[in-house]
C-alpha cells in the first residue's frame, strides 16, 4: 500500500485554502449539538466550505458542554473545527430571508431539529428546492421524519436504548449498558455525511437535482447489528448480555494481567485459537473435547475463560504483549487516553495533531479520518468564537451594507 503519512502534514498550518476531495462544495450546518454538526465537520475536514449557523447570544449548545477551560468548551474546539461561524435567528422573517439567500449558494444543508420545525419556519424542503433545485437537504432526528414516533424528542441515549444494543451489552447480572460517549449521534453523523455524498453523486451524474435525506439516530445503529434480525426471524434468537463475550466467538474477552492492566483477546478462527494455545504453552487446549472448535468453545466459554484468566493473572501486560507479538497472537491492550498519547503507533500514524487555536494558541485533537493519499483532508483551525465570520459572510458573500449589517444586529437577527 502507498505510504500516505504525508496526508496530515498540512493540518497544522492556519489559513490554508481549502484542499481535499470536497473543495468547492458548500455546506450549511444548521444543526445543534452533535449529530448534525459532526456530519458537517466530517465534510469540512475534507475541504467543503461549511457555514455554521448559531443563535445570536447563546450559540450552539455544545459551546457550554464540558470539559471547559477558561470558560470555553474544549469539545466545541473539535466539533466546530474548519467551519465559518455566523449567527442567525431562523424564527425571524428577516432571518428566514437571509437563510434562503445562503441556500441559493449551497450544495448541502444539514439540520437536526425536531421534525416539523423547519416547516413551521417556512423552510421545508418543498420550499427550499424551489429556490435551489440542486440542494441536498440532510435531516437528522431521533426517530426520522415519518412514523408514529417522529415527533418525539430524540437524544442519542434514547436512540441507543431504542436500537436494542444495550439489551445485549454488559454483564448478565447487571443493568443494560450504555456507551460512554454519544455513540448514536456519532454513528448517525457518519451515515449522514455518507448519504449526502451519495446524493451529490446522483445529482452531478444524473438529473442535476438534489433531494431530501431522512436520517434517524436509531436506524444507523440498528443497521449495524447485522445478524440480529435474521437470527430472530429464522431461529427465534434473542441476544443476551454476556459481558465481554460473544455468543458467536470464543475466546473473546478482556483479561486482567498481574500488574492490574487489561488485555483484549479474540480468537475467532481455529488457526488464531491454536496459535494462542501454543503461545501460552497449553497445547492441551487444542485437543480438549470442550474446545476443539469454535461452536464447542462458545458452549464452554466460561470454563475456557477461567483457564485463560489464570494464565494472564500471572504475567505483566508488557511481558505478555512482547510474547504475543513475537508469536503472532492477535491481542491488544485496553488503552485509556494516557496510553494513547504515548503510543508509538498513534504517533507514527499522526492520529493526534496540533491545531492553531484563537484562544489557547495551540490544541491537540484527533486527525482527519480516513486518510487519502492523493487528496487528503486537513484541519485548518479549531472552533472559533460566536459569529466570528458574520462580517465575511453577510457583507462579502451576501453583499449587505454596513448599515444593513448593523440593523440586523440591533434587531437580534444575527
């Protein structure tokens, strides 16, 4: 494979012109919080010109989320990176007029308000496509734009529960487990960005028309559970909580080492399992009638886990990983963020990059993913202050005068 490490070298330079495969694409980020804005961030990372709308005075809710430093959200620095930031009140008639002017020059509009909100403002897709037939409008909501639950509020936690995933996540004798990050929002944002580009491809290679896209928070998660639907349909299988085990794969678990660290093991193929058994000098695990194939190992997973847990408990993590790397055993340490910052592979792949920041000089954050060899994404700057680009957008782009600009501020429109 071609070495793509050069693809992140430009990410620490402030003020670069847009590069990447989406250069020339204009996106309006009219979302709030995570799902919509993160979808727009993914497009911005690859060169799209993203104009982010916020309410005057208060801004996006993410500006007030922890962790905070000197009264400023560090999360905001990441989710608002690479965007031009303006304020606009969509509930005011003059704000709606300005929004429509922006839409005329946009390729993609992303919003994640409760269904019906944009229609109430006179900004539904039926209206917007008349002033810009090429517009792709991506709408993210908890339960989608249709169906009996469409008007319900839809935070990620609710979508995660509704998807069914917590029902089989966690220990069997403990409550269902929710992820420790906004998984539903993050997954939905990726599907939203992907679907927007599908629609742009269709537009630019077919009839030249955009379309409306309906992305819910729960459906992308539901799509990822793969065999659950067909397994229940054909065999009546209801997946249960097994801790870190999988009903389809054994051994698959985390094991604590002598020094209190944890290591993850997955030996789904027979060859992988046999390599593990030989590495820990227990060849009898290969011929033991309980463990001779994956189906039997799954049936006797508790017994196998007990043997492996005992072996790991007598060895330190570094010692174990050195042995496994030498013998080709598939395993990995359970990292926290301190480990990640020190890890040489993360460093070699430039997964964490230094980014210019108006408040703190420089901050570090995750790099652009995935990496393109010939047209890489880049991080031009972190999230800026409220209304940082108002003058540039409203005066330079839309052509408002100084007097008109001042009036909008006085009226609370921007």
